C-alpha cells in the first residue's frame, strides 16, 4: 500500500509538473509575443534612428540655409542702402520675418529631434528589459523540463520496483500455497 501511495504521489507530482510545463508553455507563448513586440520595437527603433539622422541632416541644412540667408541679406542690404533707404527697411523687415520663420522651424525640428532621441532611449531601455525577461523565462523553462525528466525517471524506477515486488509476492504466495 505504501508503494501504491508512493506511486500515486509520483503520478500527482508528474501531473503537477506537466501542469507547470503547460503554464510555462503559455508563458513561452507570451514571451514569444513579447519577443515579437521587441522585434517591432527594434524596427521602430531603427526607423527612429533613421528619422533622427534625417532630422539632424535637415537641421544642418537649415543652419546652412540660415547662414546663406544671412549672407544674402548683408549683400543686398549694402546695395539697397545705396539705392533707397526705404526699400532697405522694407526688405530687411521681410527678411527678418523669413529668418524668424526659419528659426522657429529650426527650433521645432530640434525639439522633434530631442523628442525622437528621448523616445529612442526609452525604446532601447524597454528592449533591453524585454530581452532580459525573455532570457529569464527561457532559463526557468529549461529547469522545469529537467525536473520533469527527473520525476518521470523516478516514476519509472518506482513502477519497475513495484512490478518486481509484486512478482516476488506472487511467487512467495504461490510457494506458500504449495506448502
């Protein structure tokens, strides 16, 4: 009876481990979804990096444009001063409006770039966190598989021992009946 109880206990343990594996499989599926989300975040990260490079290039271009505009304004102002002071004033006012727009545009682009950099760093941290979590889940899965194999082996050993013992008991009972 003790052997049967022990065998039942092993069966219960094996069943519990199988349930743990099923639960772990669900966690693995969740991890797979997280991995896919991580890949998506990686793709977004790459896109943001490309966008960041483009914004930096655009920012440099705007700076060059701003510098060119400043140089043009200086040359035109000098000529305009010689022709008419009123024309120079009107033109300078219009140019200043353009420069303000360019400055505002440059400022907006720099703010966008800063926001993209912040998003990039946040996404990178999330990616690292998700990757670490995925590795941890894989380790737990491997441990559970090893435990399951160990318990299955123990159960098989117990079943073999029980079979031998029951055969020995039958043999002894047969000999006992003969006597």
